C-alpha cells in the first residue's frame, strides 16, 4: 500500500469567526492536492479520482461521497485536517481513472 502523507499549513489568523473560513481551508487544501471544482459551484463541490466533497448548507456542514459509494457527513465543527484527510484517503483508495 502506498504511503499517504498529509501536510496542512495553518493559515494566518482570520478576522472571521464562521465555518465558511474553515471550509475555504478545505477547498484550498483539496485544490492543492489536485481536486477540481465543478463549473457551476467551484468552491462548493470538488472532485478527484471518483471522490466528491461538497458543502451541504450555509452552516458549513460538508459531505464526502467515496468512490465505493459510501457517504460521510462532517458537521461544521469538524476540524479542517479531519475533512481533508478523509477526502485524500477516499481519492487515494480509488482506482485511477486516467
């Protein structure tokens, strides 16, 4: 099994105290890892290698659909590192579609 490493650089402190900031951290981390945003909602739905992550509501809850069909939901208070790690693991476990 290939080794999977996760490095997330903590962003500068934000003046915002809402979940949108954390979900933008998820978007930026996933984009850096090669995930791409949907044309219709590039900051709310990202895809990579059969995995799909999306923001579910205005509260910052999000979800992940894995390539095997499993669905995970992350409440808005789920740490960014947990969401990103789950997304990367889901995409890594998929058979490449290239």
